[in-house]
């Protein structure tokens, strides 16, 4: 019986790990395709793409981004009590909701593209890219319902596979469409003596990949639903004599679940649009050239953010996995289980995010040169990465703690915390831009402050309402010490190989491999991970076998 309980207890780590691995893979694919796209578009084209994507993300957040989390939460609560019919009815109702909210969001983006690009982000050239993105909102809304349903049932595999399929198609279409449309725009520039058509058309081509990828992901999930429809139907028939909520009750529950999530997520992510609007308006107020402003923002969004978002994906995946699990524990009034799963989730995220932050900081210039080439703005992008890697840890922690609070049913707290953090973040950003000459570095410092404040406020609430005390040694200090040793080795290996072979690609890749090995070995030697925790990872038994063979455990 004890073994069975341990297996159940570790299942959420397995599911979270599956989603985390998929999310990292998706980010790596995203990083891989952004490299050629960045080289095609350049910083200016990246700025246009970023402007369109920020507005699209904001409308997506408001209209449908919260659906997977809400569906997952409502379905898992019903499945915990064996109410299979109610769980399926929740899914049916949210599909209708997704059609309406996603459809309205798509129409708003398409017809309001001029206003959003001109006024909100002060980038008129992003209008075409924004209109290309518009239909994606409806597709993502429907896809989110299906992903949330599977997550609520306790399976992250359909979500993980659909994310990978979506990103592969996205990558292929984005690169090819950006290249074709950039060349078409260059011809328009030559014909009409303009300077921005190539960048605007190239950015629109890149967003076309987002649309195609989302459609492919939706088709995959529909296929999975059809394959498992007979099994799901049998489980519903076995659910006899249980009350099923009315449609109006489900929509009420859906709204009271979605609204706080929408508000917290929207406020949490609104900083992207606010940062871009404030930066571009205040830099223009200080008489900076518009192309130079777009170039700086393109470096920030197309290089710095792309790299730092890869490890943050782990936190997002763990949050998605933790919410239904914490909901079940809360429904069963098992506070001890809630605390245990919270501790394990935070440790898992820190074990990944801390070394990523150190590695990006130590090897900032070599990594950027390897990925994006030795560009004239290399010093700026490397400086941003060295200054801003602390945000990897802070955003990872704040994203996860948002999910933990939502799983605890403290839906309003992330909204309040995000609103407070955003207000102070905005004041700090405006002050730094007006009073200093930090330029794009001001945005990085303001983002670090925002994430730090979210961490403090969220952690305080978790400690208060869960009576939770954070373990420090194995969660923070050992990963930090291991990362420091790893960083020193990576730096030394890169420098030594640059002297010996004078090839940045060989030196950087070798340094990264050495860094992973050194970090893993040091983490095990310092007892940062226990055997039962590693066994909870996908194929964890293989890692344990290797560790024991080399006497690391």
C-alpha cells in the first residue's frame, strides 16, 4: 500500500516533468527557428514582430489563455470525487465559451489592428503582422479547452505532444514565410523608395507560422479525442446516480474561476505592452531616432527575451501540473500533501532555473555569437543577458507561485500581487528612462524588480495560508553552490579552448556539455537531490542507476 501511495505521490512530478521536458523542447525549437528569423528580419523587423505579438498575447490572455488552467482545475476537482459526467459537461460548456470568446478576440484584433499598432505600442508597421495573427486566437482557445481537459484527467502527454507538433510546424512556416515575404517587401521598398516594407512583410511572414502551428496542434488534439472517445464514453456510463450540474451552474463556476485567472495573468503579462509603449514613447520624447529605438527593442525582444524564456518554461509547465494536483489535495483536505507538493515543485524549478541563469550570464557573449552571429550590437545584447539573468530565477519562481496560489483556490491574491508589482514596476521604468541614460537596460532592471516583488508577495501568502515553511538548503543554497562551480568550469573551458582551437562554436558547445555534467555531479555529491525525487522524473531509474554506478549516490 505504501508503494502505491508513493507512486501516486510521484505521479504529478512525472506528469510535470513530461510537460516541463516538452516545454523546454518547444522553447529550444522556438529558439532554433528564431535564430534564422532574427537573421532575416534584423533588430528592426524583430521589433515589429514583437509589437504585434505583445498585443496578440494580451488579447489571447483576456479571451482564452486562462481556459486550460480553468478547465483543468474544474475537471480535476470533479474527477477527485469520481464525477466523470460532470467533468465532461464542464469540457462541453468551455468549448462553447471558447468559440464565443476566441471568435470575439479574433475579430477585435483584426479590425482593431490599426489602433493597437499606432497608439498602444507606437509601432504602425506591426499592423499587417497583427492581422495575420488574428485567427490564431480562436484556434488557441479551442485547443486550450482540450489541453485543460486532458490535464484535469491527470495526463499531460496530449498537451506535451501537441505543443511539440505545433512548434515544429510553426518553425518551418515562420522561417520560409519570413524569407519569402521579406524579399517581397524589399522589392516594394525599392519600388516606392521606402525603408520599412521589407521588415513589416517579414514580420507578418513570421507570424503566419504561429497561425499554421496552432491549427496543426488543434487537429492533433481532435484526433486524440476521437481515438479515446470510446474509453471516455464508457467511463461516463459507469458514473451512475450522481448529480450533474446544470449548464448555468457550470458557466457560473467557469466565470468565477476564469475571471481571477484572467486578471492575474493579464496584469502579470501586461508589463510587456506597458514596457514597449513607455520605452518607445519616452525614447522618442528624448529625441532618439525611431529606427534606433526599434533596433534596441528588437535586440531586447528578439535575443534577450528569447533566451531567458527557455528555462522559465519549466516553471510554467510545473505550474500547469501543480494546479490540478493541489486542487485534488485541497478538495480532500490534505494540507500535508499540499505542502509536500509545493516544496517539490519549487525545488524542481530552482534546480533548473538557477544553473540556467548562471550559465547564460557566464557564457553570454559566446552563446549570442553562436546563435545570432557576431553582430555590431553584440556588446548590448551580451550586457542585457549578463544583467538580466537574475530574472530567469525570479520569473520562474513567481510563475510557479502564481500557479500554487491558484491551486490553493486563492484566486484573487495573484491579481492583487500582480497589480501592486505592475504599478511600482511602471513607475520605476518611467523614472529610470527619464532620469538616467540606461536606455534598454532600464527595461531589464524594471523587469527584475517586478518579478522580485511578485516572488516576495506570493511566497508570503503561501506561507500564511498553507502554513508552509520553505526549505532553503536543498532548494536554493545547494543549486546555487553547484551552479557557481559549474559557471567557473564553463568559463575556464571556453577560454582555454578559444586559446587552443580559436573556434567559438567548438568552445561554446564543449563548455555547455561540461557545465551540464559538472552541475549534475556536484548537485548529487552535495545531496541536492534524493533518490526518491530522481525516481519521480521520467526515466529516473536510469539516472539513479548511472549515479550509483559512479558512486554519486
